[in-house]
C-alpha cells in the first residue's frame, strides 16, 4: 500500500499524539498531579506509539499492521483512562484516542 492509503489513519494518529501531549502537559499543571499519574503515563505511551504508527504507515513499512494493532490497544486504554477525568483536556484526549483506536483497528483488517 502507498502512504496515501493510510492518510486518514496517519491523520488520526497525529491528532491523537497532539492531544496526548497536550493532556500530558496539562495534567502536570493540575492541583493534584499525583491523582493524574496514570493519565500522564498513559498519555506519554500513547503519544509515542501514535508517532511511531504514523511513521511506519508513511514509510509503508511491512510492520504497519502490527504497529497499528498495538497502537489501537494503547489508544483505547489511554482513552478509557482519560475519559474518567472531568478536565476538558482529558475529555478531548479521550475523544482523540478513541477515534485513533478505531482508525488503527480498521487498518489491521
């Protein structure tokens, strides 16, 4: 497949990485940072896998489907964690993560 085939998924991965990085930095500014520790850790992992997934798809790597499968799993977990927090940045991140999980899962089929 060419990278154009992956365009929507690459876009979802990039949007998710941005949302996760924003959530990560915003969580660090919350009053109870300790309560946000799991969210912060998940944001870091999710942003990293999304950036990797976008890269392997752009390169049309033979590993794209495998990376996208893992990305979908991590995005879902991050989205589920962020959805538990009321902060607007967490809610926005949850939405981006769940959208990315769906896009990545679609790429694995």
